C-alpha cells in the first residue's frame, strides 16, 4: 500500500459492484448489436445478389452521381446497363429513371434517359422522375405511377447492397410485387461504408412514416 502511495506502482482501479454489472451489461448489449448487424449485413448481401428472373411491368433505375459535364458515374452506368439487359431480354416493357441533380449538374434522370436512348431504347418507353432525390422519393413516384397505370410488378435496379432498402420502400408504398436486379459487381474502396450505411438505412426506412410527403 505504501509503495502505491509513494508513486512506485499504481493500484488497479476498483469499481463498485453496481458499476461492474452495468459495464458487463453494456458489453453484452454491444456484442448483441454487433452480431445482429453482421447477420443483417449478410441478409442484405444475399437478398441483393439473388435476382428474380421473372418478367415485370416495369423497372425502376435509381440515380447516382452525374458530373457537371454530364458524365455518369461508373455505378450509374452499371445500373443502366442492367436495366438495358432486362429490356433487351424482354423482361420489362418500360423503364423509370429516377434521380435529382447536384447544383450545376444535369438532372440524373435526364442523363440516364439519354444513356438508354443512345443504346437503342425507345424514348417513349422511358419515364423520367426528376424528383428522385433519394430512395424514398423514388419509391413514392414509382408507386404512384404504377397505381395510375394499373401496374402491379416492378424490378428495382441498383447496386446489390441497395436492393433490400429499395424493395422495402416500394412495398411500404403499396406496390404489390417487388423484385430486384443488381448491377454488375465492382468492388470499390467505399464498399464497407456503403454496406454499413444500408444496415442503418434499412431500419430508418422500416420505421419511416410513409404518409409523410417528405
């Protein structure tokens, strides 16, 4: 005891029993949450990578970055290429392209439509949604369009990790049949961040108020 008081050795901190129990519970909670996140992460990956090959009334392609000069990001090109494949195979007769814009850039939806038209898709089978600033708004527009035109089934086209949240939003807006088709997989440095964001995003959308106009 005197050695510790004189500075020769620090005595280990002693926590009250109640604090020790609280720390153990906290560690348990953290471990459970981490395990759940890993399980859900696996579920998102599996769901996003397993495509349903059945035909649908239309596909919706979710937007991504378009630069000031109109150049589409690699991610967006891969999404559009997947939709193009579905159209050429006769799986879909119509395509919704959905995306807003960054200041000074063209509308994503406009650039997406041009990309498809340049590759042989007739302009009259492409529907532009320039208000698709996020997945929620894209799903709302798609659901409204389908209801107005008596359509039942849609294929959501995006990167694999984005499919689950998109399908959730479409279902919550009342779309009867929702399927997914993932773009070609190209691993990027931001992939871990995108995956973790989708885990949190899924629960944000799960508990979102779908009567809200925002």
